[in-house]
C-alpha cells in the first residue's frame, strides 16, 4: 500500500504544477530540457549556496547564459523552501531597464513555469501593471521599483530583489543601488542580487562593500571581426548592402543589424525586402525581415523568436531571419540562431547640457564595450562573423565604456522622487558615480521654480502632490494646477496624449493624404490643442474601425492614451483634485487650457526674434526651429514647447502659442528680469521690459485715479 502511495506521489509531482496546482501542459518538460542546457544551470547549486550565505551577491555572465530567465526562478525555489510561514508574502522582484524586456522576459518565464502571465509571474511597467495578489515573481522596470519605494520605503513586499542589467547603469538603477544599500541595513531578511553582462565587477564589489562575485562562463564561440577600409558615408545604405551580400554568399545563419530607432529600422526593413524582391532569376533563399524597437506591439516583438523560413524547394538556398534592432538586442534580449552581426557603430543616446538645460536623444558613437557586446551576439550557437561598418582606427578611438546615464541626464525628476523618499541631503547621497555639481544645482533650481521645493530645499505640499504622478515634474505641475484654470479634464487628455507614442501615421506611399488628414485635426494655436482634438475625435469615433484608417491615426496609441488618462484621473481623484471643464462655447475654453499648460512649462518658452528670423529660448538663449511636424500656419511671437530635439539642427517639438502677459502673470518669479543673465540683447528681453514698464504705469495710473 505504502509503495503505491509513494509512486502516486512521485507521479503527481511530475504532472502537477506546484505553483498553481494545475497539471503541467505538454510543452513544460520540453522547455525544461532546453533550460537545463543554459550555462547558469551548471552553477545552480553554487549560486543558491552563495545566496544563502550572503545578503548581497554579484553575478556576472555573458548575454544569453540564462541570467534573466533562470536566476529569478532559482531564487524563487530557494525562497519558497526557506519560508516556513506560507501565509506570508515572499515576492521576488527582478528589475529591467527597458519596458520591452520586462514584458518579453516575464512572458517567457511564465511559459517556462507553465503559469498564466499576470498570475504567479507578472510584470509592471509605467501605466501597465500585469500582476496580481498571486504574483510571486515580478519583472518590473527599475523606474517602477523606485516608484514602489515611495509607498513602501523598505520594499517589504519583497524577499529578494534582483537588479538586472546593472552594466547598463541607467539612472533609475544607479539610484536603486544607493537606496537598496540603505534598505538592506534596515532589513536583514532582504537579499539583493546584482546581475551584469560585463565585468565592471571591481567597481560593483567596491561599492557593495566586497559582496562576493560569481561568474558564469558563457559558451561563446569565436567571432571573426571585419572592419571597413574606409569610413562609410551612409551607414544605413552600407548596412543594407552588407545584409544582401551575406544572404547571397554566406552559409546559413541568421543576421542581426543594429540601427538607432524606429524610423530608420522601418526604412531598412522596407529597403531590404525590396532588394530581395528585385533579384530577378537569381536563386535566393527566402528571408523573414523583422524589426525590433520599443514601441512595437507585443505580438510583433514575439516574432524575433520565430525560426528562419525553410528553403522554398528542398535543397534550395537556405532561408534566413534578419532582425533589424535598436540596442535592445545588445544585452536585454537574446535571439537564438544569430550568426552574423552588422554593427554601424551608433546608438541613440541621452545627452544633457546643464548650462542650457537641454536634454536630448542624439545618435552618437557607441563605446568599445557596446561594440564588443554586439559582436558577441554572433557567437552564441556557433562560430560567427561581425561586420563593423567603421574602420579599425575608429574602433580604437571609441570610449572604453558608455558613460552612466546619471552623467548624461536632467535629474529634476529623479530628485523629486528622492525627496519624496525622504532623502534630504542629495549632495551626499551615496551614488556609485555622483552627478556633475552643475546638473545637481540645476535640478534643485528647477524644482524650486516649479514650487516643489522651498528655498531651503524642503519638499513643499505641492511637491508632495506632484511626486504622486509618474510624470515629469513639469507635466505633473500642469495637472496639479489645472483645476485652478478650470480645465483639468482637458489637461488630463493632453497629458495622456503626450505620454504615449506619436499617434499620427505617415506611410511613405501616402504622405500627402496623411498630412491632409492631420491638418483636419489641426488647431491654429498649436500642437497640444491638436492632440486634444484628436483625442476628442477618438472618443466619438472609436467604435468605427475605418475611422483610424481614414484619418491616419494609430489605434493602439490612442487606446493606450485612453488607458493612461484613466490612470491619471484615478490619481487626481485620490488627491482630491477636481475634474472640471470650461464651457466649450466660452471664449476662454482654449485660453484656460493654454494657461494651465504654461503653468507647468514656463521654463520651456521660446520667442520669435523678428529681425534675426529665428526662435530663441528665453533665458537659455538657444537658437531653435519649429519641428517640421508642427501644425502652426504662422510663427507666433511666443510659444512654449514640450521637447527639445537635437538632430542636424536644434528643434522644438510640440509647440503651442501663448501671450507674453500670461508669462509674467503665471511665472513672475521665473521671468523676474533681475534674475536674467546680464548683458543680453534678445528681443524677448526688450519685449518683456516694455511689458513690465507698461504694467508699472498702469498700476500708478489706476492708483492716482482712485
Ligand atoms: P541572459 O539574461 O543571461 O542574457 P536570458 O535568460 O535572457 O539570458 O536568455 C536565456 C535563453 O532564453 C536564451 O537562449 C533566449 O533565447 C531564451 N529566451 C528568452 N526569451 C525567450 C522567448 N520569449 N522565446 C524563446 N526563447 C527565449
Ligand atoms: Mg538578461
């Protein structure tokens, strides 16, 4: 009898999933066998032992060794075994710098654990929480963990926190380093695992006071590296040429091309598909060209894991998968089967100039470390080849490491978060690499101008409320003050639209029609109001599928804006901020909206300098141009803008026209001319001076009348 019971138990344990009590599906064991071949599995016991004996652990391993997908599952097993009190929560959290990685990896792990995504395994990214009370393993962006810390300062819902992709040194991960160091002191039961793909181990070890380091040897095959003889004038064209050459002359194996952004990637995909369509009678194997960038819908992202197409005829030329990706494929996502890598040597990188307070994304040369990560992607399953579209001399001139984001970012938002977390002395916060003093001062100054910090640097009531919104401080400010301008409903819609990817579609073959469609939504006073028009039109027409097509707007972007709006409205309600509107027929309807927006964005104002024929940003004196996407039919004297875009020229994008009186009324402290940089000869200053003089005169006159 006993024997039977034992066998029954053994049998059930292999067919019943302990996580959800359901029988395992067919695929489970198949995937398990694959998982067991990943390099980290050879060190499972060693890892668990080290985890048991230490509070902090550093794990370094090549991309694709199984860190992101396997380690959290190992940790989970250990935590579960140790926990005697099953009623208590024991969540494991694993951070990812990129939203898309958090989504993709959690889906994969849910599949590996054979549970439904959002149940035992979930993810949380800004405006999208796919987790539940059942969740024991959560992948989340580093930014989201920071936000969680605002309401749960000791991160008590977690037993183990894994900071993944630490080598990326994003701003949020760097802040988490410092924060977690403090939390660990206060919570002896919490453990921290720091995972990285590159070996800056000494630096990490030094920072985490000698935490032990574990290395997972990858199973990299040799990669031959080829440089160009001459610098390439057009790397996009060169990349496409290289793809074609590889496909026509190299043995089977998939291709990975690194480009810088959505537009470039879509352009390349189109051109490559066209090239192979024009091969005439040449026997060419079939290709599957797949784009990969962050704003791609999840179903499309999944395509990178599909196999290459089979040959058209048996024994015919082999098929190939060609993935064209941003640097998300550098370390965040591993694509199996890549044998050829094409690396033009560029990436879009954040840059910040504190002197003129401009943060922008700029296509710039990558570091040596990045170049080596990229080439490494070619040698995961067999020997590979990497084609660097630059000379060997250029490679030698690259910076050894990418600079941490904290040295290249505006810190206003981060500082507001840290203040809310109760960290008063930002100057002495334990950063792994401290930010530049000028950047630090700028951030404090901006928060002070916004009214989030008082003159002593303490968080104000307003700052407290602003920090509740997962938005930039300017946007948060405009939302918080919008009830005073009687337009919080509309400001909510504008904020939501500004928080999602561009909703206007402009297909190459129908640019004119698309521009005409966009113009129909256009508002003469600017792009923010145009966005509001689109949102309103969407609310009236969202049931009609042809409406999106006819009007060249992106369904997904609008749906997502609607969702973001709901979430922001919930925060407003929680904070007792009233949802109100000005009567649409009132003259003040749009005026109120524009004023409320200015109350947030008064530090981003530009003035049309008539004699010079350009816009100049006020106070920072940058010559800027309206971005070609703007919908204005004239050049208003004063505008505020949402974004500074640096390409071949300096552009301001998403602009709305305002009046000079509003500037002085709404932000007198900022536009106080005594605070302006001296000896300045901009027309803006003259106009403002005149305005101030007129005001003085009016004041005197009205007094004498009284
Ligand atoms: P690391 O974090 O060390 O770079 P990962 O854990 O991300 O490694 O990847 C381990 C393996 O899991 C890789 O072979 C990768 O291709 C595979 N993998 C990850 N996500 C998916 C997915 N969505 N579908 C199929 N395979 C996946
Ligand atoms: Mg990883």
